[in-house]
C-alpha cells in the first residue's frame, strides 16, 4: 500500500530512521531544505529480498523494519527516489488516501525513476546556498584540507 505524505511527515520518517539507526535514510536539514514545501511525497514498502523483516541483520539480530522506496518531489519540481527504513507500526499508522489505480501508477513510477536524491543533490550542489534554497552547505573536506564552497568562489573572484 502506497502512502501520500506531506513534507513534515516524510522528514519525520527520515529523522526516526536516523535516530533509531535503522540503516537506511538520512534526512536532516539538507533534505527538508530541498523538498518542495507544498509537494506530495510517496512511500511504499519495497524491500530487496535480503531486507525482509525477520532476516538476519548481520549484527546477530533480525531486521525489524521495512525497506521502503520514497518518491520525493524536490524544490525544482523534479521527482526522485530514495530508500528509507520504516518500522512496520509507523508505516501502518500513516493514513491511506489514494485509489488503488493511482497507487499502482505511482509505485511503477517510483521503481522506474533512475535519479535518486544523491544524483539530484550532486547536480544541485553548484547552485545550493542560502539565497537559492535556504540551506547553508556544510564545509567539504578534501586531501588539501577544508573547502568551503562559498569561500572558494569568493577567493576565485578576488584573484582575478
């Protein structure tokens, strides 16, 4: 069953996955800043064969969460996919509002989209900043040390 969610709900699910260390899904400020604020996002359980609840988790326990595919609408209106771990009781508590035919269409769309949040974020990184999307990128560390995207563009302009 596919669920339609608003920004606050999908971000809360990512925060829960991170807080409980479920292994899939890291949202945080980056995700919230880049999701379409009024967009509808979709979530469907879609586990790989090795992620079924009850299977060994590799740490001596069993998997207690569902691997879900999220179909997310980004600020630029592009839809991308992401994976997230959701507890079964959390998922079943979410309201179901979509007709079956619409659910099938959206599940097929989510499974066939090639772009995920990582690729979208990489392509968006150049224009990302407080003026564009309200997000202040964290500094990047390279072999040469700290690289602050805003500082490096200012330094290049000063050198000219």
